[in-house]
C-alpha cells in the first residue's frame, strides 16, 4: 500500500514539474514601460532672439554731402528703418580694391552722399555678409586671400562708376584694406530716403586720421553740440542659481554642489560644470571638448549663430544686447563671441573687471559651445531718471589735442553708460567712453577730467 502511494505522489510531482517547466518556457511577461522623467520648465526664461536682432551696427552715419554728417543710434526710428531693411539688400560678389586707388575712393567718401554702418570693433567679412541677402560662398568667391579681412565700416553710396547704381564700400582699418560690392535691389531713391532720415538728426563732424594716400583712414564721428543723455537707477534682482542649473543641465538632480575655498561655488555633472561667485553676481559655464586629431572647427557667421542659439536655449536674453566683438584665438581654435548690454541707445560698461557684468560671452571650440559667461543680475523697474549734459564731442577732441593725447592710439570714442552695483540699485550714468588700442578706457563727463587721466 505504501509503495502505491509513493508511486502516485512521485508521478504527481513529475507531472507538476513538467507543467511548471512548460509554463516557464511559454511565459510572456507584460512589461510596464516607465514614462520618461519630466522636469518642470524653469521659471524666468527670457526672450529668444534672431541673428539680425543682435548683429547690427553700433552707429548709422548719414552722409549729407559737402562734409556734412549726422548719426542715428540703435533703437531710434531712423536707425530701425534702415537696419530693418538691410537683410533684404542683395549684394553682388565683393572685390578687392587696389591700394593705389585708395585715395580716389576715400576722396569720394569724404564728399559724396550715402549712409555708413559703423562697428566699433571690427567684424569678420563673412559675418558681415550674413547681415545682407547673399549666398556667402558665391559672394566671397572673388576675394582670393588666405584670411578674410575684418571690417569696421560699410558705406553705401551713389557710385559714379556705374550709372543709376548704389555700391557698398567695405572698410577695414585693422587690415588696411578696401573692398567693394554693387547692390542689386537698393535703388537710388531708396538710398535717398535713408539719407533724408538723417536731415533732422544731430550734426556730427568727421575727424579723419590718415598717414598717407595708400592707407585706410581712421574716422571718428563726434557731435558738434553738447548732448543731453538720460541717467537711470534700476531696481534689480538675482537670477536664482537653481534656475541656471535647470537651464544648463539636462537632469539637475544629478548635479553636485562643491564649495571651493575661494570666492566661488562649483556645480558639476560629469565633464560639465558651472562656477558661481559667492555673491551670486556672475556665473561661468564650461563644457570641455576632447579635440579629435586633424579636426577642423567652424568659423564666421556659423559660430555667431550657434552662440545665439545656445543663449536662446539656456536662459535667453533678459536685456537688450548687441554684438560687441568676435575674438578669434587661433592658437586655441577658440572663438569668443561677446554681446554687450544696452540701455536705450547706448552701450553699458563697467570699470575694470566689473565690465564683464555687462557682457554676455559665448566660447565656441571646434563648432561647439564650450563656455558661457554672464551676469546673474536682472534689471527691474526704473527707480530714478534724470538728465546729464555731456560736452560736445568736438570740444572733447580739441581738449584731447590740447593735452597732448596721441590721437592715433584711440580706437573708439562713443557715448555710453558706466554702471555700478549698489545695495538696492544698478546705476547707469552717461559718459564719453574713450578706448585706446593698448586696452585703457577713460570715462569723461567733463573735459577737465582728461588732465586727471594723464597724471
């Protein structure tokens, strides 16, 4: 009897084992897919900007003829009309002008009517081309140079060499070159309208520095009358650091905070990082690139566009900015694209190292953004506004001559704001800002201050 029970139990166990094995073999699991992690969109995302909203001249000069000039500043009506139509201006291939013809072209420039785009820091020719309606490769095809020049000024004028046509003269003070192009769709009537917009603008005098007939002239446009400029006090607030972490890192929960012994705090995620000073005033983002052998970077307008796109995607433009400079650090294959803050019509500067509070810098290496530096201070409402009277630019120039300043060493003279951070306000005070080639910068509200700078 016991043997029969044992045999039955053993048979049942074998059958159960076979059944369970069959179940395991044929089992189809039901997977429950996890949804991707959702991150709340960070607050305070500022405006996105397009290329033509940021890359534009610092001045537009109206040449009225017979050595008469006037100036339109950014964000004025006349400036906006002209600058807004530049992107539709079609240009024929650009050509080099022979050096022995420089004197003839610049003589025309002094006396003929036209409009001129002025850049206080030179812009690569290929970047400048992107301001207009051109195919860059074809437009630059006839310029047979190893390195394209950097342009300071572009003069649109009635061209006596071509009947009923408008031409553009590209002036490189830095590389001592002149180039020209003819327009396809800017009529003489259009140019006349642009010139006429300057007839009610303040009169300026052209101060031309020349070292010979075959050199490219340096020109400063300065007002002939005192200038009334508004000064401002703005309330301000700081961009929260955790917002910047959200803008710059895909998964903020993986970012580690490291407090350094110095005056800064590091936020690290893999090779990427963000450094913030302990006063939460300024930040620098870095994302190093391991450079491949024989790699080739991207230069020109592509770099500028990538820099603009990066800022659009990582916080955006919380103040008015204009492209200030493009620095090509060839030995490091690094392009630094700098945008400067504007208040109304004028650029903003800080004293010494504080100047970086008023610029936004994007570093591009091998075609990829590897650095991003900006202020963490956001302007709020206007707390106070008053007007300052600056001396005429012509008076300033005479005093510089009288005090023995080497005028050839001046790279730019312009009206701008000097800003300082106080407990409650960001203050913006107007000055004549004088930049020198060796890097010095003077802020002048009264011509008597020139002597103090020379002591």
